[in-house]
């Protein structure tokens, strides 16, 4: 395993331990609201601090982009961290959440770890070396089209600017597939597409820490990820993305396209 990935796995495991311990004492949890429907618990903060400590012990100069602490330092290597993806699930005792750590080198995502502590699942990938679930190699599903497929998504819940466009997409896709899942962790949605549990996924308004690790994982598992019109770049900036195996990616883009407007395909966050 690449030394950078090795540290990322160690950090993700430690954060996972903190999260599991806190999940067993949920009645004592302190919850703050960052904005409407945007919650943070002391567990998110503790997990992020632990991750940063482990990274900085090994690589004191590396830069960090953490959901809770923001940008720290300036270096050609940036660790992009979501210490607890799926906080709303966590707060409700719904055991579906993960730690996500992506490593970007000179602007390019090179390594990713997504750790689901409750299930004991660690997804890892390094560019050019494949994607793994624990020690097993994973690949995207071989679904040939929308028929019988299972697709992940995220419903608007904080910002409703593009809700009408989104529900148009949802209706089009739901009517042609076997089902849609809104599980509440973008990182695990991407990991599930990478491992073939979901055939595809799309969501609007995501942040770099939700998706950094998942992008490497998905691509190394043979998947395609892009913006809502199928464009190959700009989705990290806009936070609007679609993914799946190459056929599924094209099929989803076809359904999404009629509901797009200029703001949704612009590479700047709207
Ligand atoms: C959220 C989850 C959710 C997605 C939201 C994210 P958080 O992350 O990934 O699935 O729909 O957009 O903000 O706040 O739990 O880290
Ligand atoms: Ca998140
Ligand atoms: Ca989070």
C-alpha cells in the first residue's frame, strides 16, 4: 500500500473508533446547527482533529481541507477530509455513515479511503492501482441500462434553488429503474457504485470533502463520473455530479439533460 494511503487508512480507522464509541452514547451528544438542516456534533470535530493529528505527525507540512476546520496550510499535497459523512443519520442512530479522506497531489486526486466503521468496511484506491473493499478488488456493476437498475441519489434538504429541476430528474429516472435509494451519505453512495451495490448515482450541491475519496474509488473501479450534462470536469467545483459504469453514466445523463439549466452545468457553485 502506498505510504500516503497507509496513513489515510490509519487515520480513518481511528476516526471510525471515535464515531462508534460516540454512537453507543448518543444520549450525551452535543449537537450544533451550522445553518438550517446542517448539523455538527462534537464527534465530527473530534474525529477531524484526530485525523489531522495523525496526518501531521507523519507529514507536518501537508495541507488540509477539512469540513469542520476548513483550509489549513498550503502545500502541493492536500488531504480532503469529511470526518463523518452522514451526520444526520448518525444523530438519529441510523447506522449508515462513513469517514472519507481523499489525497490531492498538484491538483489531481490520487488516493482515497472511505471507512464505514459500523460495518467494518474500508474502501481504498490509489490512481492506477485499482479499488478495494477491505482486501477484495471491486468493480462497478455490469448493468447494461436503466431497466432493473438500482440508483442512489440525494434529495434537496438545505438549498431548494434547483428543487424543481431535481424532481424532474428524479421522476424521469425513478420511472425507468428498479428503484432509487436516498441513504444519506454521499461518500458511501460513491463507494457503493464503485463496488456494484448501486448501478449509478447522481446528486446536486455536494462539497469537495463529500466526494474527493469517492472519485478516485469510482474511477479505479472502472466507473465514469462527470457533471450533469456528462462533462468530464468541473463537477468537483460545482458539486453536481452523475456516475456509474460507462453505459449507466450515459443513460443517466440522457434522463437528466432535459431538466438542466445554465446554472446547473456551470462549473462554479450556484
Ligand atoms: C451530507 C451527506 C448527504 C448529502 C449531503 C451531505 P454530511 O454530508 O453526504 O448524503 O446529501 O449533501 O452534506 O453533512 O453528513 O457530512
Ligand atoms: Ca459530507
Ligand atoms: Ca460531515
